[in-house]
């Protein structure tokens, strides 16, 4: 396969693809740019910090999957990514490290929107964090420990989101956020 063919495949892929170095975007395709609402050219050279609601959220997300990247070179989860317009996009995320000794030095990432619609729910930064961890199957106690909050605080956040979205259980809330718009 020719180099030009490889570039065409990267650019035309139906999911968002990113080459990252040190958590900075070095290259991305049009599908990723569309997913997050920016032009492709404006993303190159930008930190992934722009897709998270706070510095704390950006730092916390770094460590999720780091062990898996160190041991197997790959990691995947489902996460909320902040769109340029301020709403969040629930996406399936996959990462492969090209430098296993320093997993974040050079990564190939893919992002696939779980919902086809971009008018997803407005969430506070804390709600985004809690919902993201819920989507990874973490309990309130595990989320509380990760965020250095009390389990009761996490339960309160979960309860407010459950009530606001008219569901009975946390699993229904996560499913609704994933299926929203389908």
C-alpha cells in the first residue's frame, strides 16, 4: 500500500482517529474534528485538555487505563468528551500506545460517537466525571475514592441525575445517556 493510500484511509475513516504525543494532538481526521466540533487544522497542536470540563478532570482521566497501556499497550472505555459548543458527546474510546515504556508519549486513538446526535445533555463537570466513571462500571465508593469525595456526595449526584432524567436506576441512566438520540 502506498503512503498516499494510507493517508486517504486515515482521512476517510468512519470513526475519529488521532495521533497523540504527550497528550497533544499531532494529527487527526475529519471524523474526529466533526465529533468535537472543530476544524481539523485548528486541532493540531492542541492539548486534549480542551475536551474536559476542568484541569482536575483532565488529570484524572490520564491515569484511567494507564496500567493497561503499560502492560498490554491498549486500553478502551466509554467516555464523555466536551464538544466545542459546550455539550458532551458520549463516545467509545480506544487507545494503542506506540511507546509501551512511556505509554502516553505516542498514542493512536479512536473515538466513535455512541449517539448519532450532537444535541446531548448539558452536564456539570462533576456530573460528567461521575457519569463517565459509572459508564466504566465503578461503584459509588470507587468513584468517591477516585475523586476524593465522600460516597454520600457521589450518591447525591447520582440521585439528582436519576431524578432529572426520569429513570429508576443508575444503569438506566447510563443506558439512556448512551442511547440518547437513537
